[in-house]
């Protein structure tokens, strides 16, 4: 089962999905807690579940489904901006991930912009 189906039921549907062992195995607490941490009214609850990570997945799901207020919630996960800069450095210099991270600390944003223009092959950015 898709982790976002669990999240949808926690946020809005309020239907118990833990009806089989397979559904319990498919539940990924990290994804659920990370998704709930983006909202002011659920960040505390996701923190509580992170503190009690050793609980059964079924118990975690039931806690969240019964304590989170019904509301539509959606947010995209934040991704670090430096990931694209690291890729540009790796491609231009032929560095590994670790060396590219080290080089990123040494380069200015203007230098990275120049590298990005040199590596750019056309198409969408």
C-alpha cells in the first residue's frame, strides 16, 4: 500500500487501514512523520512519534489517526538547493560526491553560476 494513502487517512479520511499484516508492514513511520512535520498543528505529534519510534506501527497509526484533526494537508518535501550545485561541480570537474561537497564550500555563487552555464546542454532547467 502507498504510504500516502495512510497519510490521507490520518489527515482527512479517518478510516482504519491496519486490517492486515501486509498493511502494517507497508506502513513507513518515517515518511508519515516527515510529512506531518511540515504543518504547525501536527509537528508536535510527529515529534512524539519520533520519540516513541519503538512502538508497533499499528499503535503509531492509531495514535495519529485518533489525535490529528481532520483537515486537508499537502506539502512538497524540501530538497536542499546545493544538490544541483554539487551535480554541476561533479560534471564539470569529474569529482566524486565527497570532493564535490568540499569544492562547493570553496566556490562562490558567481563561480557556480559560471560553471552551470558551461555545463548547461539545453532544454528545460
